[in-house]
């Protein structure tokens, strides 16, 4: 399976999970041969709006999470905005492992099936 196909499959699976939980989700990732910056802010694939007014920027990865340092720095820079930053890592047979970053540090992780 090609890398792009697998990535798109994981993004769509994450989007469906969020929509089933009552969120409105937009894919902000751009793909193409000549596109230099593919993700929003160079970090995030999805923008999710929850019915209670929460906003979340999400990066979707497969098997291995990206380094936490750049997400912690980004959340530290924008800690007063009230936006939640998350990294959803697909672990086969377990589901998504979700890392949440608030106020400049990784706050917690949990599994979502």
C-alpha cells in the first residue's frame, strides 16, 4: 500500500471517529507535487469543532507518534487561545492513541477505538 493511500485512510478513519462523536471536521492538509507546506502550520491535518464550542487541531500518524517537542512548543506559544492540540497515532488492533497538548506540555494520552 502506498504511503499517501495509507495516510489518507487514517485521516478519514480519524474524521469518521470525530464525526460520530458529534464534531464538525475539516481536512486542512493539502497534497500535491508542488505544494511546499502540506499541513496547517506545518503540523496538523484536521480541524475539529465540537458542539460545546471547543476547537481542536489534530495530527494523524501511523504506528509511530511524531516527536512531542514541536507540538509542546506550538501549544506553549498559543496557550492563551483555548485551542486544544492533539496527535492521533494509529496502533493496529488497539485503535488511536491520542496525545493532548495544552499549556506547553503533553497533558495525557488515551486510546480511542
